[in-house]
């Protein structure tokens, strides 16, 4: 499980996160870095904004707790 600015994010082993702490952004790619599955970032009001692609499944497990899996 990964902590991302008070959010807990679980993801399958085939995904790899890249975190930009300065800009409060995270991109999640495949392990071989060939495809972006999702980007998460915080807006000016500190709300989490999610930019998913068609090949990602987002499951809300609780307050500030997500699980990311792929469609394939």
C-alpha cells in the first residue's frame, strides 16, 4: 500500500507509481513504463483529482482509500 498525501492507494504488481511530491502528482504506469494508466493530483483546494484511462479500474475501499487494478 502506498501513502499519497493522506490517501492510501493499493495497486496490483503490474503497476508502478511515479510521485512528484513538489507538485502533488502521481502517474501510474505499467512496470515497463510503456503506458500511463492513471494520473492523480491535488487541485488548489487540496481536492484529489483523478485522470483515468480506459484500462484502469478504481475501487473506493473507504475514506481516502483506493485500489487500482487494470482491465486486462
